[in-house]
């Protein structure tokens, strides 16, 4: 197995081998679900106000209509109004980015593909920076989402302008659109940003979940449920893509339609997530590769395990970002880069030894 094969050929395995893989995948799913629940509860306990896991749990249950909270109104607000939406948003964003990364690596047959490959991050950044420098911060999520969709449309139009839209042309068009929008974003910052807007812009460009409230967390959760959950059932089609377009077509997959439906869905999901968190790198790139080492390359297990792993990873990355240098807070994108880049190098070296 090599790291530089995003969707390895899925060979037909004997029934005992398939059963063993299914059992292993089920075991990892159970482990990650427990880790996700524990991560959320522990995350809301960490911070300047010391709150035990039992207290956090009773607070969460009380807001779900089960029992009464033993915390004071102030401490209960810290758990439910400040830390809980942030933890849930981190989980949703991490799950969505990892899921989109796994799908794009398979659909585009590019091991370096991530959710931002089609210019989505640059488009969202341009929209967000524009409203920040204009002083309309309340419209930031809408502007970021709109910028991501405009970037996607520009990428597809450019790819189609030079002929039939193919995966390689789409990638090249996405790189060009990203470069243009990145330059425009830098120009706007250089020309217009003043005072505290520099810090706010920098925090958003590096990715941050600071100040996430229930409406923002609800947007991320709804996007994952409405768009992400249906994508989990695309594993069979993605396995067919591993053999190439002709083989996938012979297996009954409508290659062109399936490719663009999946790309469109991942773009929509990424736009919603970027609108909440800003640009957070390495989650969609590294997590699917790491999960392949645990669960193999079959996408029926790879997709849900990548989503769960991405959720756990980003919850802890955000927890580290807000607590490690308290009272100063790091943008979570710095933490994911510091962890993700060495991990990617490790996976690359490991794949080289195996091959």
C-alpha cells in the first residue's frame, strides 16, 4: 500500500476476509463513537473555570430535559452557552472536512486533494475579509459561504471553457482561481484593513472557533446531517472509481453524473463549514490517509471512520488551541498544521518503507 494512491484497487476478497474487515470496521466505529462522546464531555470541562466531568454531564442532561443541573447559573452558562456549542461545532467541522477529503481524493484520484482544492477556501476567505474590512461582521458567515460558491462556479466555468470538464482540468482551474482570489484577498487586506481588523482577519484566515454560538454550531451540525450523512452512502460508487472511469461505468456507475454530484455536495458542505470556522487545513488531507492504515481502502468503512476521526481530532485541536496558552488563544488552524504536517510526513515515510 502506498500513501500516494488515494483510492487503492479494491480486490474481491474471500468471505472470511470480508467478514474480518467488517468486524474490524465495526470495532473501530464503536471505539471512535465512545472517544467522540468522551471528547465532547471532557472538552467542556477544560478551561479557566474548573468543572468536573460529572458536573458537565449533569448540565448537558438538564438542558436535554433530564434531571436538574447542580451548577450555578454562571457555571451552567459556561458549559452550555460557551463550551458546548464550540465543542459540537468543532466535531461537525472536523467530521465534514475529513469526509469531504476522503471523497475528493477518490473522485479526483489525487492523494493530495482536500476540501479546499477547488478554490473554496480562497473564495470564502475573500468574502469574509470583504465584510470584515467593511465593518459588517454580522454577515461574515453568509459572505464566506457566498464566496465559496462563487469560487466553485468560477472553477467549473474555467474548466469548461477549455473543453470537456475533466478531473485534471478542474484541479488546474481550482488552483488558478485560488491564486487569483488569494491575491485579491491580500490586496484588500493591504489596502483597507486597519486597527483591530488585522487581528480579526488573521484569526479567521488561520481558522478559529472562538465565539461560536448555538446558531453557528447548528449550521455546522445541520450541514453535516443534511449533506454529509447522505455522502456516507457513496462508498460503493467510490470503490468503483478506484478501477478507473471505464471500469466504473462497466459496473453500472454513471461516472460523469456521480462525479459532479459528489463534487457539488462536498463543495456545498465545505462552504457551510468554512463559513463557521474559517480555513482549517490538514484535517481533510491527513485524516483519510491515517484511517486507511487502520481500516483499509474500502470506502464503505473509510467514509464513516474518517468522519468520526476528524471530529475527535478537531475537538482536541480546538481544546488545545484555547487552553494551552490561556488566557491567550491560538487559531485552531495553527494547531492542526503543527500536528497534521508531521503526521503527513510520517505517513509518507511509512508508505515508502512498506512499498
